[in-house]
C-alpha cells in the first residue's frame, strides 16, 4: 500500500485573533508550523453554526475568552439553533429583548428536584420534565399530582410517581406521563396547608376570550378563576370577571366552607370573594360578591406587589418593600409576635405592619412562622420555633424578624418531600444588591447570650430611617402621605392607627395647597 497523503488542512493552524489585536508575538520567528489562519476569515454563519453544537456551558465559557467570540456567542442566530436543539417542539421563542437566548436559558436550566424526608440516606433526585414546558415559573405538589406552570402560561400536571428503588431510595418513576391541564394561566393555588391531603381542588387564574355583549362584534379577553379536581384534572367550577379588571396573583385562606380567594390586581389592589368548597362539585349556579380587601381600603396609597397565605393569616409585600400582616386567630398571632397586645378579635382583617431595616422582596408563610428575604439577600425568620423550624440553631420563639445565615432559593415542602425548582430567566434583573459597608459587620438581631441590647428590635434605627424618608419628600403633602405610610408600618393597635390616620387627614385638609413647592426650613 502506498503512503497516505495528509490533508493540507492538518498542516495548517487556525488562529483566534481579535481585530484590535496585532500579530501573534514571536509569530515570525516560529518556523515549521505553517501559516496561521484567523478564525475571522470564516463566514460568520459558519462560525455560528459550529458554535451552536457546543453545550450551553461551553458556549458561555467561549464567549468569555475574547471580544470577537463574545459577540459571536451572543448572537440570536447561535441561541436560536441551541434553543431548537434543546426544545425541538418549541414553536415560538417567547418575548423579551433577547427572545431566543432567553428561551434557550430557560429550557436549559429548568428542573424539578426532590428529596424525601426521613431515612438514613439523603439522596437528591430529579423528576420527569415536561418536554413542552417553556421553562418553569411555578410548581405545586398535591396528593396525586405535581402541577407546573411555564413562562407562556401552560399549566402541566403529571403523576406524583414517587417509588422506592432497590436500594431503599425514593426516586421518580420514569414511566409516568404528563398532561396539559390548561393554557393561558397566570397563577394557581390550592389549600395552603402543607399536608397535600387537603389539596383537593386547584384554583387557576387564567385569561379567556369571551364573546361580546348583545349588539357588539368580536370578543374580549377577560380574567377568570377555574377550579379543577386535582385527582382527575376535571374542571368543576368557573367564575369570570369584568374585562376592566386584570389580576396577576391568587392565594387562598380560610376553611373549606368559608374559603376566601384573594386576588391581586395589576394596580396593586387586593380583592376577595368567598366560596363554599364543599359545594363546588354540585351542578348548580353560584352568586359570589367581589369586594375590596381592607388592606387596600384603609391604605389606598399602598401598592401591593405580592402576597402569601396560610389557613389563618396573610402577608402582603408592597412595591416599596413594606410588610403587612393579616392574622385571623389569637393563637397564631401569639406564636408570631409573642403577645396579644395589638390583636383585635373584632377586626381581624386590619393590616399590621412589620418594622424592618430594609426592603423585603420575598416571603413564605407557615402555620405559625414566616420567612422574609430582603433586598440584600438576607433571610429573616419569625414565629414559633418549637421544632427548630426557624433555623436559628435553638428552639426559642422569635417575636420579631431574626436574621439567619442561609441562602435563598425556590423551595416548596410537603409532609413527605422537599421540592426544589430551577429555571433562570435572563430578563429578570438581579433581585439583590450589595449590603452597605456600615451594615456588613454585625448582626441586626443579637444572639441569645449576648446580653441586653441597647436598642431592642432596632426601634431607634427604624425611627431614624423614617425621619430620613420624611425629610426627602419635596412637598408638605408628600410628607403627609409618607407619614401615613409610616404609621401603617409601626406595630400599633388598630385604634391607634385609625387615630393617627384621621388626625393626619385633618391636618392635610387644613393645610390645603400649602405644600406646593419646595419645603421651607420651618415647615
């Protein structure tokens, strides 16, 4: 056999270079290596096509090597090919400034993991992922199924098929199937208790096209609440709202016979209605009344950003990071605050404000304890700590928010299992910011053995922050509105808050238009 000819391409060396970079140092002195070829001589379409076959992790790493590869690896053409490779059934790329990159990252990072409680082995397993899901935005486990909402409003449910392996570990049954429950969903909720046995119905907040009224043509998009049986996915109830009302979140509170649905509008207002959950499966019509919740009625200047609930209480977080409580039973109130001083059994919907040194972004509410995440990524726990559920390292109850050294992630727990959701959205800006240097050293909450604090609960620090906020207001009217908001934050009784709000309204009415223009030193 004759000697095989070596292709000429093997004797050439491909060089990666940037337009701003000069020739390779010492390149002229290197002999016997052939003439280098710049990667920029290749057509951009060919380079993008080759890069699109790399794993997502390698594409990101390659884009960090130089300016040229940063621009190539960040083009929508590369991410369009990657997205179609990751999700061949995805027809639309979604929305956003970078739709294809966003879609690819959403589907690359999506995942649902679980860890069973009990036993000697703590094995982390992954569930079966719906291939049609465009990322994971929310999830909720029930007795028989797990429900997942993606970023285009499709709600999936699949069998909660947890089985034991030969080694005694809990794993997900690979043969289980998933089904699309509905489309056009905005949010969904079920019984807020951690025991999945009580989660019989699933309440889905969705948008549906409704036919126009008599004499009008076309259809209108209206928000509605659809109720499904979690066991079979059958819809048993539906209520439709006026097209002028648009909601973005739904939570449940109360017993089955007096189930209150709290709906958060796009404008930050809270509406509620009450249904009897035990009669939903009966073929009859219901008349329900939608009413403005007291937190939005008494504090109309507040704009609620999100809310959380359990069976007997609700937490509201405003767009300014304020936290307001609504506790309905004295026992839960005592567990949360350690006292019944400000509890009013005749006015259980009166919002109670928490005094915190920073803005709150997220919250989670248990039966008699809660967790808060502030703008610096710190976690604060409060309430009953009988079983050490606050994570403080002891079993002492906390009547005020106490910082714990943990990191935040998307979690949901039941009596049997801990679920962890992952799906990264590049359109979401970083939620946290760096902690100021003055707050890095020290803990706002003293340790149990640190002795008596000079400022219990940080009251003086909070008052200084309130005065600073009032001083920054440009007009007298703005200072009055800020003072009303601060009164709502303070841990006062309902009668005291009503007194201060009425007094401020009287002063604001008497002042009239005095507040126009910049404030004087005497104002």
